[in-house]
């Protein structure tokens, strides 16, 4: 059973930066890919970024491309999401997720078996 724990959220002004971390534990050898999703109040959970665990292939939502960077350290079982040039519309609870199959449907929350509790990111204008 994989456990995921996010950290690094907070309050930042528009144009600022934050770095989110996701530490994985328990059964991490089964992880094929890890992703970040976010959910704003009254909205559905949406895909932000994803990275394959072994090779490090990355994918991004169009809304964050060029501003956010996902990376991982296999030895530390940790994934990071560096968020630059933050906008008020980036405000949401950010969730880390793990997938054992690295499916092409990586933008769909349902394909991820494990989820963290989430960390709040608030961007003020």
C-alpha cells in the first residue's frame, strides 16, 4: 500500500513561486508514474502534471505549461512541483497521486490508485 504525503503549500502573491513536495512510502517499487492534480472550490479535480517513475517522461496541462515543472528523485521516493509565475486562478488544493500502470490516460484522476491528502495553494492578486 503506497502512502503519499504532500507539503509546501501556502499563500503567495501573484507572480510568486512555490515548490510542492510529495513523499511516497510503502510499496513504491510498484509505482509507474506520479501526477499532480488540483481542485478549486466548486470545480472538478483537474490534471496539472505527471512524470513517469523510471524514465522521467513529463506531461503538463496547457494551463501550466512553461510555468510549472515536475521532477522526481527515485532514491528519495519524492516528487516535486515547482510552480513559478503563479496566478490567482492557480488557487486550489493540490493533490499528489500515484499510478501503477503509466497509462496514456494520465490526465484522468480515475486511473490513479493512490492519493495524498492535499495541500492548499492560495495565490492573491
